[in-house]
């Protein structure tokens, strides 16, 4: 009879909704069905799911994962070789990050703020203070601005790097969702809009649903924000705006 979708979700640490989505887009279709029509997964399906989750952990979007898994030239040994190479590269980059974190920890102990070189290492060519004066002029008298400034002042290089990584991870997952044709008012999209709001709350200031909707509008109307979100994937800015609005209505 194989394993039920609930059992597989428990084994892999994913949601049932995720498995349903993988089935719908043809990434992981269960090998069988029960007499009642329920999905049933066999050991080969579990092996494929394990490979999917490995590539997702490394940041591959779903469409690229499908190409990797369905390449007729690939075999299980080729997947293992590819995974080994990817893991070796990830380990090297994590070791570099660990050294940077150690440096940041030492600098924090000594009361040293980020140097220009460290700031560039974390933010690249995106200057986090580029619009500081404009932000202060528009929102300087608000509690949200004061709270954001207070938190930002306490962040170390390690904290900023973690925030950047969180944004990149969310962006990759949201872009994949848009590319997969998920509607902005679908559960998956609204859940990610809520994750976006929570990230603002956790990292910067308390962002209520009304404020979040205002931000969503700005992500489309302000060319700089639109370029940022559309840089994650085609159509992301407008899709996110609509998803934020739908999520606010859902939570009302």
C-alpha cells in the first residue's frame, strides 16, 4: 500500500501542503493511490523527495530541481557526485562565514563598529545608509522608525549577514512560487506574505497589517523597491503587493 501523504510529511519534516504542491507541478508524483484515491508513496518516491529537499536546502528553485532530477543522463551515482561537490562548496563558504563571524565577535567585544570593508562584505554595492536622510524625513517622528533605529544600532556584522541570508532565502522561495503560477490570494502565497511581515516585525519594528499593505503598495509605486523585488524574479513586486493585501484581508 505504500506510505500516506501524512506519513511522508512526518518522515521528511515538510507539510502535507508542500507534498500536494510537488504533486500538482509534477515534481514528486506518488507512485500509487489507495482504493479511496489517496496518495501513496513508495521507497523510490522517498528517495526522490530526499534529493528534492537536498537541492532546496542549497537554494535551488523548484524548476531547476526538476531539471536536475529528470536529466536522462543522470543516475544515482551522478546525483551523489553532484551533491558531494555542492556540499564541499557550501562547507568552504560556511567556513569563510565562520571566520567573518569570529572577527565580528571580537570587534564587538572591543566596541568596534563595522568598517567600510566589512560593510561592503555584507551588503555588497548596496549602501544601507543610502536613503537614511529620506527615511528620517518621511518617518523620523514615528515609533516604528525609533524602534528600527534602536535595533539596527545593536546589530553586529553577524546579525546583518543573517538578515541578508534570510531575505535571500525568502526571495528565492517566493520567486519560485510566482514562477510556479501560485495565485497571489492562494494559501501558499499568503503564508509567505505573512512570513515577510513577521520578518519585519522580528528584525525592525512592529509591522501591523495596515502598515504592511501600505508597504506592499510602495513596493510597486517606488521604482527602487520595485527593482529590488523584481530582481528576485519576474513579476514578484506586484504579486507580493497583491499577496500582502490578500493576507491582510484573511487576517482581518
